[in-house]
C-alpha cells in the first residue's frame, strides 16, 4: 500500500491504463505483450486497491467487466439513428440487379466501390460514447427503441469502456453498431456443460448470445465468453469521414474491434469472388457467419441513396446457400460420454450436406426428442452449422406412414450394464457404474485428485496410458500395479514408478470422508462426504443406508439420498469397493474442528475472486463450520460469487442470510 493518497491515486491510474492497454492488445489486436499470469496479477492488484479505496476507482475501470448488482428490469433507450434491417440476395444475378438499381437512382453508369465484410450471426447492438466514455449500450429492439443493456455489454472483454486517444481524434459523440456473438468453441463448450448438467441446450450461438445479453444479473453475462465486432455508424459528432472503410479503420484506433476480413471491392465480380471465398472459409472461422454484407463505401452516396421502408438502399446481405437437407432416421442409439451421460444419437440415411457426407446426428437428450417428437423411421430436416455432428431442426410429420416408433432410453448402461438413472427435473440420463469403460479416465482423474485421495504423480497422461493399455479397469486396479509395469510406461522410469507406488501405499490410510469423496458419487462432494462420515461413522453404515435413512442426515435431501442409495445398490460398484478394501485400505474417522463457526451451515455458489471454493471450505471448516451442497431452511449462510445460479434465488426465497465474498472474509477474519 502506498503511503500518500496522491501516490495511491497515481498507482490506480497507472494500473487502470496498463490493464486497459494490455486488454486492448489481447482482445482487439490479438497481439499480447505480456503473459496471461502477468495480466491477471495486474488485474488482481487493481481490483484489490479499488476494493480498499472505492472512492478512487475510475468510472470506466476495466474491473467493471466482472459485472455489477442485478437489475430489476431493462429500461428502454432510443437509438441515435434508426437501426435498419438489410434486404437479402442469394446469387450473382440479384447482386447485379442491386447495383443497377443504385446506378439508376444516382443517374450514373460509373462503377461503385463497396466495403464487403462477413455477416456475423450475432445480436445487433448500439454503443454510444460521449466524450470518449461508454455511456449506453442497447439492443436493436424495433429499430427505433432498444433495451438498455449497458451493464451487460460492459462485461465483454473486447468492448472499450474508454476510447483510446492516441489515434484518430475522438468525436464528442460516437454511436457505433455491432454484433455481439458467442465464439464457436465457447458455444460448443457451453452446450456440452448444459447437456451434462441435464439443462436445455441452445440451438445456435446467436440464441446463446441473446440469452447472455438479457441476463438481469451482469455477473452471469461476465462469465460467458461473449465478443463483439463493430460494423456500422450511428450518429457521430463531429463527423469527418468520407467513406465507411475510413470509419472502420478509426474504430480500431479508438480501441474497438471492426469486423475482420473486411475488403474493399470495385465490381460485382470481386464481390462474388469474396462471397465464395468466405463461404469456403466459414467452417474454419472461430465464429458463425451466414453470408457477407456489402455497403457502398462513400458516406455521401449513402446519404443520397437513403432508405426504402426500413432497409437502406446502399447495403445488402448476400447470403450463403442453405445448409439444411432432409433424410431419414434409421435407428437411435445411446452413446455414453466421459462423465457417464447417455446421449441419444440418430443413425441417418447418408446425405450430402455442406460438402460432407452426414451419417449421424446428435439428439442431445430425451427432452429434446420428446419436444420435437422424433421417432425411428422419421423423415427429418437436418442442419450443419460448423459442428462435427449436425442436429435435427424438425420432423416432417406429414411424411409418416405409421411404421415409425418412439425411442426409449435403456435402464442399463450399454457399455457396462450398470444402472441408468435420471433425476427429477433433469434431462440427462446417467450411468452410475464406477468401472464403466466410457467414463473410466474421468473417474480415475477424480479419484486421484487433490479433492479426493490426492495421489501425487497420478497425472492425466499416465491415466491415459493405463486405460489405453488396459492395465486398469477400475480405480481398485491402481493398487495392483507394480513398479516394473509403471517404469515401462512412457515418461515414467524407475524413480517415478517407485515414488508413485509409495504414494499409492500411503493413500491407503485415508479418512472415511476422503474415501467416499473419491468414489465420485453424483452430488457427493467433500462436504457431503464429511457429513455422511460423521453421521454413520463407518463405510458399512453408509453403504447399508436406504433413501429414508439418508434423508435423515443433515443437509441431505431426497435427490442426493436417491443418488447415494442408487450408487451403492449397484453390484458393480460394490465389487470395486470390495477390491479397494482387499488392497488394504484403512479408513479412519476424523476429528471435527471446533471454533467460532461451530454449528453453522454454509452453502457456496458461484466463483469467488480472491480465494478458491476449496480454500473457502477449508477456512470455514477450520472454524468448525460446515459447507453443504444444497440450500435448506437450516442453512445459516449462502455465500454468493460470480454466476451463482439457483442457490442464491432459493436462499432469498427461504430467508437465508446471503453473504458476498467480502462478507465471508469479514466473518472468517472476525472469527464468526
């Protein structure tokens, strides 16, 4: 901490400038000059100083990108100029007609110059800067009025909160239009996570982006990897540009991201060539595009051309060929994912689509199948939007002849024969088997992780070799390995093998709660495992408890009880546990800490900034408190971080006291 207030102000200003500059280089220019860890350290330092001295924080500090307090609703904002929609064309003849209409209107035969850019499949927004500072951001709405989403847009990393002033002169008023989008990789990761969690999946990145922008809690928006490309001009005062290309160049100087791959074209042939090039590259781009947009470059000609109804005369969207086709579902089979989730996949009558032969399509989950009424034998419309496995858009029910049959999820895992279960309120069906080959790698990684048995040296690469060489079929087989076998594996050697064998031997002396955690029972983390160990005292006691007995345990509700009972009822799981015990595990009871938080129950939700969830749990436990996985009327505190989810809402409904991260730290430092 600096000694004087002035020195502190100067440090905050310097850190603000540095974080903004390095963010611009990373998110806008894609040209970072420092490592991620160095950037994170600068950001953390600035966040801490602002937290300690909020009166010194600058209005548009980069730390605002973590989100602010939730809104009650969105207010309405009038755009600086109407946000018009574009007419579409789909071929060269329509493009030539478009140019001829413009030439007739302008009474000229001279060739025109166009700015042509990829058409980003995102959500249209307007950003308004006043004296270089972001004042308001809004959705397109009806083109005249939109919704104020300033707080959410401020969380997007590539959005400048303050315009850079070392390039083109910053206008007093700048309204810029753009597209907020979900990068393809982030979208696919989001849907995988939602699918594994049994949640509704988004049909496309545009829907996901729209959903993120419409969150009343901007911390949720901040947790999503949204991006923004700028492509258009609203009101600009003073205006000093002759052409649209000049305006786009100025945007980057000011710290904003113009649409990439933009090109100036001087003829219909050049535009057609550009459109074909972009269509060929679309699957390789890290964002979704569905065509190109062409705009007359001259701003004076744009003004003269004006608009027709709600579309400009001087711009047009040149769309790609549709990427849909029809085919027939030959069969539906469940595939078991790495976490045990069963995903129904349709085998299709092979069809050519977007340059590839499509034979399979993911149906995601049973809710999706039932919502679209998908049956074996159906004729369907499929779409491929950059994904390896396409998806079903809709069923052509009018093509049915009565031979179609519904699909039912199996009650036993097709990979290992273990029980398949579905929790109430979830879409996902899951295999409970400890030794299921489909989820073995993930099970072993968790078994040896620091949250479970903490087996040092049991890394991901080693686990891959052990599974692929069929040296282990379940977690118990780890303890049957020998030094010679381990030493023969890639990047091991005698010393590493000896160390790992010693580590495996030491981990046989485990507390009961760590052992139960390591089994990887759904809904049973460290906190719940500890509660089970304290309540039943022995592994036999836990394994022998039915659902009714389990619901009598503090903080365990019906869903968790069903998951635990189902896990231990599976014969395959009991065999693995017997093998582990046969290898000499000695399970110890654990002393319970007493302290200022004894008898207090906590639930943690969302991500914390200055400590990890694991660190928070340990600090609470050290003072005698308990951390539970679910909120009930008996919960004393719910600690809310970024992207908290439904637990925060339930806490409010039940009247449970809610703490933010600073409140938790104050409680811990004050000893309760």
